[in-house]
């Protein structure tokens, strides 16, 4: 579909620099926010054309990976809109969505992608005007952030390639089992208690999340880089700008799990590739 | 009882007329249609929705009113077995229960609803802008051709003939050809077996209270007008502005009881909802404009419902809403600023004048405008307030058999009470017509689905012009051409209106002609139109779910009217995404699930017995399990009602009806040990200690299968501590007082009574007014309210105690006008028609003393010396007490010390009898039942319903329902209505023997699942659990609602939501970027 996307879109060349038209993908829940968007239409409230909406039954349906996916396809920002707290048609979907977005924000922070590119808010079925204002303001905001991967023209200063790399790392983190387990359990750990019946303090739970994200980001980055070409620990460390020791720890882990394998030894440095990539 | 009434004529018609299309009418219609009856819904307005459609938020959860209501609107509008007849009135009702003939007159709409697409071009062009916008409570203007609100059902415009000048422009603009200037009234005859009345209410017109200046001062508005001001879809888009100058008001005064509790104007009754809606409006105003300072001027804070007190507390603490207890004398305007001077009496009796920017009058609820006509047409009687006359013990039946009533027509009430009564009335009508169930319903039959195996996606795209609504902005022909270039698209065309009848046929022809296997429509919103197109393709042999929609009107042409090129480009993108998704769609099944046609009722009190009887009346087996040795529950302690009904006689009759019904199996002294299974297929184990081969105490275990569970475990009177309760024989609870009033036996008088009985005189008197021989004349009785309610341990109001106290106080006064009766209270909460009894009590000389929060009255023995410190105002009582110093069993008389907030004095009231109005405490056993059924309890320990507003008798767990005191404190009539309602809801499960599951549901890929259980936690409907056999998650498709939370939380990608799979969403993402 990616080739089609280029074909069907006239403004792509305007992405860097002047006349930047942000591409925004929105995930809207069927019952409240999508209805609010419809009401903006019924009320004929104009807002910028940059938003493309995908309807889901519940904001809680939006997978953490799915929140990042649009960035891999060239979107500059993503909106997740649900029902107001307490209004969720499925009782708690919006709370779960909020939890997921908050965690993905931590991942984006860690990777140096501006968290403002992922927007979360609530719109009721009666808030057509609020929806229109929200889209206008958000699109204006994204303009100030600049294009995703727009180099110096963007807030993060990341090149298109670097942005895509980091987004891919984020997507992998969001799809990782360890990360997802914590996202699913985090609230219960601090509110209902752990397997020993102890309540984990929110501070401690957040710290744990932070450290898991740090590890997972390194692991995902190694996997991505090792999937492109044979790389050494030193290569990876200099690419990521972190200590080689940190990389080694995670590379050793991935090696043990059979997720990367030894390719050759270049000089004194062993080089690795993603498992199966050799063939 | 409603369910006793049998259709007399022999003929039973399986259809019901529902009068009124508000939330009550909709609920009744959906429950009836869902349990096998055809429904005609007659609404006077051009659209259904009623008052709730006008509300911004609802208390106490601040839910968006439209958000929670619109699914019901759409369901009513689309239901095959609900005929929605709007803009119409009932003219005549002939015949009798079971077989009525109803004449309905359709007023001319001047627009053909079959042709009108609701696009609104006519209204945009209508040159008349003069009509007052009734939907916005008269704030603002609307054109002569209009719809009430954007989500209106039916979505068809109507011409207001009073203001229309007949210029002809709308006909000219309407490309659908829907305008009918020659429309005339039409008469229809309907044949129905029963009638459910739900016409709602009329708001009190405050202009008769001239002292408040409504209609004279622009900044005095009614609560309904203020509701519209707060609404995001209202005249000011939810900004809090005042009408005179559009400024944001700072100080807002709410004046309560305008048209309520008022002999001179409006009703003598309490309107039941104003304290809460004023609190809500104050809170929401504060949320919308943080600078607002709301003040509520009230008489008693009647926040008596579930969660209401906590809500008011939050309004005070978190939002800083100020509450002033007073009566407002007058509102005057400052002409220069249009500000308002509110004059009211202060606590110390002086008159205070305070300036406000805006005044909101909390107007009361009156009977609907045409209540009198209703009464004539339907042949029903009205009560003294003009509402439909009903009895406490049969609250939903009118005086004409076969005609039931619910909602505000029965008396002022809030949404949950209305919804409960609506379901209850549906249940009562269903019980009456049980034998005709299923005789008149329409069932749709479809051709077999085409076998698409081996056939790749062949997508047909239909793009709508929607008259000029889309075509005027988006270059539709260009989008069609673009669609033709997309992968898998084999056909694309455009239509003037894709939703028109002839286009439906065309789509079906094209499916045949081009062998289409997927259909994409690019038009308005799937929220309103997806079901229509799904039906169309299903009729052509394609599965419902092989359909995708692109919203190029509501979310494109209507919002990008100034950027046609970009709008066209966006339309292309949206079509591309819909086509990409369509290619991946798979046929989904709506599987029918077999249902066991029987119900388990837990609890044999009033609610449980009514529920069991209703189930049996509707033709289903009922298993009634009661923990105690006898049926009756809390009702055994109640002897009479406010209205004077003999409760114990009613109870005896009820028990005998339950015991003699062949479809009810009663287990007393029994306990439910285990409930397994799910909606439609439960299996329970019950320990019955009452049976066992005739040996007393032997236990036998019984097991039964059932389709539904009704939780009616009840509650009990709180057992007070302190107040010398249990230490002094003169201190008793309200129910103990009632037992003595009924029996005539008083503390210390047992001996004397025996003596008298020996002499053949004073028989225990049960007749009304009997004081019995025990209590001497001229005694002093002091009642203390809120014992075990509204305190730190019990943060809720027990709702019934004020009425109980008033009831027993009147009884005492009737028996002995010389008796001194005091009621020490915080707020008197005799809501609704109960207010009249509060008034009667005062008229009879019952003294009401208000004590401050946190300063509970203190009870002591007279020999403590407190009597000497007696305050003003109780000298008479004092003398009454001291003059009768014998017969107290040697315990001496009592003294109650209390701070009177009105006099700001500490009083010491001597008393012979102190009555504690003990609250309602939740059952200890609730926890166990909740765990067994996996349903939640609230913080107070009562069961928590699925939704406070719209699902008051349902649990989130399907197939489990709730009634009576187990839910929250409530009165007898409310309990009866709720029990009827629970069964009506249960019947929507039991009626057809099968239930269809939703096609969009979760699926587990077993090979990927690790059985970690994250999904089980994420699912709010208990639709997932881990199968212990192979340690993988299992979806119970009967319970799955298709929200997809599980798929988004799954750790290993084992769960997917069919209809919204990850692949489908990603296809959309990549097509859009």
C-alpha cells in the first residue's frame, strides 16, 4: 500500500520546510469521539483537512504498536480520542487507552521523539465544536513540531532515516511481551497488589517501567540494526550513543535467546546479524 | 397486581402501544420488542428522545446524556418490531385489556420521511428564522423547516406550519424530492393488547411566580434553559454565557422549589429531581467556566438516591458550590447592568440582599400538558396532583386494566427511576400478554450466503453525492475515477443518494452483475447508515460484515467546505483506506446460543417474590431461594404504608400466590453454594436445610439449570448502638415502633395488656388509628433521623426513613392528638407525592426540629438531670411527661438533647418514647453472592448496577439482574417496580429460546497464547477465562461485546478482534499515510 500512498498524495514534497502540511492519523472510538466528529460535520464547523480518521469500537482497542505504526508510514502525528472518563461504552476502555498512551509516551521520551506527536484526549458525542477546535489546535501544534524526521526543520532534529529507525524501535518495544505484560499489570500492581498481596508504590512501578523500557529499547535497536547488516557491539554503541557495556549486556541476552547470531569477527570485534538474516 | 389481570375477552393481541418516545418509552419499547411483542411507539414531537435528549450531563456520574442515550435511539429507530410513529397523537382507545383498538392521528409533517435523508440543506436555506427553538428551551431561533437535534430519530425534517411563509424554496433545494406541501392529517387504527404510558412531564412555567421576574428579566432563566446553555450542542456551544449581554456570569444563583412544595403555585408535591439537577448544573458550570461562583438556595437538600449525597458533598468540597438554606422572597433587577438582587431570609431572621449575574430557577415537574386529555382518551384516573393514579402495591398499573404507566407521568422522578419503571411496565404488559408472545413479530429471512471460498476480494465502490452535501464540495466524479484505479476494485459508481431505496436495489444488482464480494460506500457516517447498507448486501447474499464505509460527508465535505481540493484529496484517501480494509474483511457469524428458559431468584423478600411470580406469569420456571425459614424478608417488619395499605395482608396473599404457583420452586432456609456457567446457561447448586426426607435440620442439595439470575438478596434495618438502645425499654427503632403501633403493646405495658385481655377489653388493635391500651394519651415521642445514615460509616441516605417517621408520626397523632411528637432531622426527604404527608404531619402538630450535621441528638435518662436544662419550646411536652409518671417499668423517662439550628439553641426534650430512624444496612452475605456471580458491590456494600442511569437493573455481566434493597435503599413501590423491571430485562434473554451473538468479537489463536491472563483482567464483561485443560484463553462469545480491549492488551499477539483485526487497522493506516 505504501507505493499507493505516494501516488495518491500531492503534498508529500512539501513535507520538509516551507508549506509543511502535517499528516495526522486519528483513532476515534465509535461511541463518543467519532460521534463528536460527526457532530462537528452536522454543525458545519470547519477544521483543517490534515486529519485522517480510523474508526475503532473503543479507544481501548488501539494497540500500543498501532499507535506507533502511522509514524512508520510517514505520519507526523497520531491522535487517540475516546469517551470522557466514566462515559466509556465498554466501561473502562478509555482508562486502558490512557494507560497505554502514557506508557508509549515514556518510550517516545526515551527515544528522543517528541511525545506531543502522540495526542490523547476525550470528546463526547455532544462536543462537535470542541472536536473541531481540538483538531485545529493540534494541527497547528504539529506545524510547530515540524515534520517527523524533518532534520533541522523539526523539533527533534532527527533525519528522516533516524526518525524511522527510532519509530521502528518504538514499535518493537510496544509489541514486546515483557513490556506488554507490565503495561497490562501496572495499574493492578499499585492499586490491587502483587502476587504477595503487597501494593507496589506508583513510584516504584514507574521506575520499573522506566528500566524495562530502557532495556527493551536497546534490545529492539540491536535487533533492527542487526537485521540491516552485520554489526559489532561497538558499532551499535556508537550508533545509539550509549556505552558499549550496556549494549553488550543486551546483545548477550539476545544471543542467548537465539534472536541474534554471530556473523563473523571483524578485527577483534565479533559482528552479529538477526537470527535467520544470514540466509 | 398487574400480573393477576387476565385478558377477559379471550382474545389476546401480541402488540403493545407505547405512548411517548422519551427514555422511558424507548426502554419499554426495546424490552417489549426484545421479548416477543410488536410495539407501536407514538410520539407527539417530530422525533423521539424526549427530555433526556436536551440534557447536557446526567447526575451523579456526569455522563454525557446524548452519548449514553443515542445507542437506544438508533436501536428504536431500526428495530424491526418497533413502529415509531412521530408527530402523532392518540385519539381513542377502545376495547379492553388484551384487545384494544387505538386510533392515532398523524399530523402533517410536510416532508416525506421515507425520502428525506436528513441532509439539512432545506434548513440552511429557509428564509424564515423566526421560530423559537423549542429544543433549546426557547433560547435562540430556528428555521421553519427543522429537526430537533442532529441525532434525531427519525432523521427527517418537519415544517413548522405556524411560522412557514410558504415561499417554496425548500422544495426547490431538496434534491431528494421529499417536500410535501399538500400533506394532510392521517388516521391510523392499531390493534394492541396493552398500553404503556410514558408521555413524560411538562416543566413548570415560572412566569406565574412574578416575584422571581422570569420573562421580565433576561438573566433569569429556567433550569432547562441553563441546561441548554451548558450543552456543547446548545445555543452557546457549551460556553456559560448570560442572555442579556453574552458575558460570562460570575455569581449564579439557583433558586430551588420553583413550582414544587408550593400550595399557591405549581404542585404541593416535591419534584424529586431539582436538588440533584441544580447541583449538577452548578458543578458543570464550574467545570465550563472555573470563575463561576454558584449558590444554591434550597429548603431541604433532597439528595436521597444512590450516590447522591456523595455527589453533593463533592460539589461542596471540590467545586466550592455554596448551599444556603432559605426561601428566596424576591428577585429584582438592576436595570443598568441587568444584574439581579436576590432577597432572602438569613438564618437569624433578617433579610439579606445579594447581587448575582444570573439566576437559574429550578422549576418543578408537572404532569404533561395533555394529561387531562390522556385521562379522557385512555379512560384512566389521575391523582390529586394530576399524575396517573397508581397504588403503592401496584405502582405501574393505572385504574384501567391493561393500561400501564411509567416515568414522570406516574409522578416526578429521575432517569434511572423512569428506566426502571419503563422496564417494569414492559414486564407487566408482557405478563398480561404472555400467551400472545411471538404472534405478531416480524422476522427477517435472508437468502443463503454465497460461497466465497476461492473467490478473491472483488470490491464495488458506491460514492454518494448526498444531493449537494458532498457533491458541492468534493469532486465526486474524480473520486469515482480514482476508486477505479485502486487494487481489488472491479466496479465504482456514484449516486445522488446512496441511501435511497432505488440505490439499494441498484447495489444488489451490481453485486450480481460484477460478482462483487465486498462493498464500500463512501457517504455519511457508519454510525447511522452502516446497518442499512449491511442489510442491503446481506439481502444480496453477502455476509453483513463484508462491508466498509468511508465517511466523506460528516468528516469531510461538511468540515472542509472552504478547501474543495483538499477535501477531494481527503475523500480519495478515505476511500482508499476503506477499500484496503474491505479487501481483508472476512465473513463473520452471528451465532445463536441456546437459552435455558428458567430463572434463579436469590432472596425471597418482596423483590424476590415479585420477580418469581413475574417469571412464572410470563411462562418461565422460577427457582426461588431464601436464606431465612420464611418468605417475606424486610417486608415482614412493615405493617402499613403512607397511603394506609395493609402490608401484612398483602404479604400473606403474596406468599400464598408464590407457594401455589406450579412454575415456582421455593427453597427456604437455603443457600446458593455455587453458580457456574453464563448467560442463558447457568447451573447452580443450592443447599436446602428445610427439606431432606422430612427430617428437621437435614440438609439436601439441589441443582438446577437456568438462563438468568435475579439478585434480590435484600437488606436489613441498621442495628443502632448508643442512644440507650437496648438499655432502656423506651428506646426503639422505627420498625419496632411500627410493630407496637400495629399490635398496641408498649414497653412496660405487657402485663397491663394481659390484664385487659383477661377482662375482654383491649384486643391487640391492628386497625388504623389504634394506639393500643399500652401508650397513654398525652405522651411525648421523639424521633431521631439519620441513625446509621449519612454519617462517617454510612455515607449514603437510607431514603425511606423520613417517610417512615412521617408515617408513624401521623399514626401517633391520629390515635392521640394530644401526644407530643417530635422529629429531629437534618433534611426532610419526603420526595414526590410523599410531601403531602409531611405537610399533613405538620398540620397535625408534629414538631420538626433540625439538628446540625455532626451533632447527633443525645439520649439520656431523666435522672441524669438533663431535664432541668430543658430549653424553650418544650414546656408542654415536659409537663406531659411529668404528669404521667407511672407505667414506665421503673426505667424513668428519657430526655433528648438536641441543638435546634433554627433557634440556635440547645433543647432538652423529655420523652416517653425515643424512636431511632435506623437506616438500611446492606446484607453481609452480598459479598459471597457477588463473588459467585463475578458482579461488583459499591463502596457501601450494595450491589452495583451496570450503569447508574440507563441500566439500573442490569449487571455488566450478562444474564444477571438486580432488584430491591440489594441495589440500594428504596420504598415498597420502588422495589415492586424494580422487580418487575428485572424480570422484563430477563425476558429479553428468555423469550425466544436463543440469543444471537455479535459478529464482531474476539478470537484466540491457541498456538500463540501462553495463558498469562492479561486479557482476563482487561475484559470488563468476564467474557474471557483461561481454560485449565490446555492453559489458553477462551472467549465466551455469548458475553463478548467486541470492544477489543483484550486484543490491545495481549502480550503475545494471540488475541484478535474480528471485524477490527490488527491487519485491517494497519491496512487503513498504511493507506491513509
